[in-house]
């Protein structure tokens, strides 16, 4: 699937609030990263615990708190961190899909 096709396939998963802030659903973020939604949810839930996951730590280091990222929506900046994690920092769970989407995301939004 091309980057454009991938973005088009999740367009219903993307929302912009009245303040102009973009959000992506958990399902959409998982699809963009090329991972199972339950794995993403589990990694994000560990941000509430004593030993946060590597992904949760990356998000915390970017200034996000666990209640800012939930089933309702992932802010666009957090989505970029999630894509970076699954592109380069997830070890055996790294995906080419995440790398492709990170490049596309950076091209489109920066």
C-alpha cells in the first residue's frame, strides 16, 4: 500500500478539533505504524505504571502525560513519536510501514 493509499484508508480515523489540533484514533495510529492495535494500547497503558515502556518513556520525554493519549485520540505530535518508535526503537517489532509513514508524516506536516 502506498503512503497516500494508507492515509486515505484511515481518513475516518483522523479528526481536527475546533482549535485546529489534529488527532488520530488508536486504530488509525496502529494501522499507520503497521502494528496490532492491542500491542499499541498495551505499550501506552504502561505509561501509568512504575516501569513505563520505552514508547511511554519517549512520549513522557516529549511532555505527554498518560491521560493525554487515550482511546479517543492521539495528538498529532504523539503520533509522530509513535511512528518513530515503531520505525527505529521497537527492536524486533520495528516495521517498514512505520518508517514509510514517518517519512510521509514529516514531509506533509513539517
